[in-house]
C-alpha cells in the first residue's frame, strides 16, 4: 500500500502560496478600510495596498482557472449530485462524532478523490462563487467611472455591490479559518502543511 500520493502539482502549489498571502493581506487591509483603523496603516495606504493585491488576486485566479482547464486538477471541483446529500451527512457525522472516536474517514483521499464531500462543496463554492463575486464587485468599486462597470454598478447599486463584497469577504475569511483548522487534523498534524509544499499527500 502506498504511504504517499502525489496530489498537488507545481502550478497548484504556486497558486496556493500566492493566494494565501494575497487573501491574508486583503483581509487585513479590508478590515482597516472598513473600520478606519489608522493604528494599523493610513486609510489611503490601506486602499492602495488593497487595490494592488486585489489585482494580483485576479491574475492569480485566472492562473488557477487556466491550470484547471488544461490539467486533470479541475475534475476535483466537479460536483456529482447523485447521493451527494447523503455523502455530506456521512462526512459531517465523521467530523462531529466519529473523528473523536478515531474511526477511519468515510472518504479517504486517493488519486481520484482529493476532497471529501464537505471539502469539495466548500472549495467549489469558494473558488467558483465567492472569489468571482469578490473580483466582480471589487472591480466595480475600484473603477466605478468605467462605463461598462457603471452600467451595472450605478449610484443606486454601489451600496449593494459593497455589501456583496464585504459579505463574500466574510465567508472567505471563515473558510480560511476552518481550512487551517482542518489542516491540523490527522495523526501527523504537520503532514497537510508539508503536502502543499512538496506536493505529496501522506497517508496516515
């Protein structure tokens, strides 16, 4: 039986490293802008840094999408709805009860399954719903004077765009916290962090 599986190709590791740094900086500057926390940085600097890393997020997201289209990694984000709700309940039961009894996960990671059902739902929703919402509303707020953007984000809807942007950012922040927590699970708690560096998933 294999003790490790090559699960994270180079482009995913590069994207993940950039994405992690960018998202954390966007959260910090976003909070600073939202609450005008001059103690962290000036309001003007927070906006400038936020906008720069917002643009980096866009290019990094395009890198992620193209990588998934030309590689086999994209298959891991494909939701198969048949029995999916049942699988979600099985995985939830494992996290809530069975994990603490040291039982085996119902959906172990292998070459064809990178995510368990809950992870797949969360990652797919984050990467294909929340991140696009952040990008779309962020561009509208960053460049409201552009005609093509103004046609959507006019003066009556800028406030709504801002709410969607903040709401999406909140859920991405929650995802980040849960993601980091789940990475600490397992017999050897450092293995998940090690995996995203060298590409190999270690089987407990």
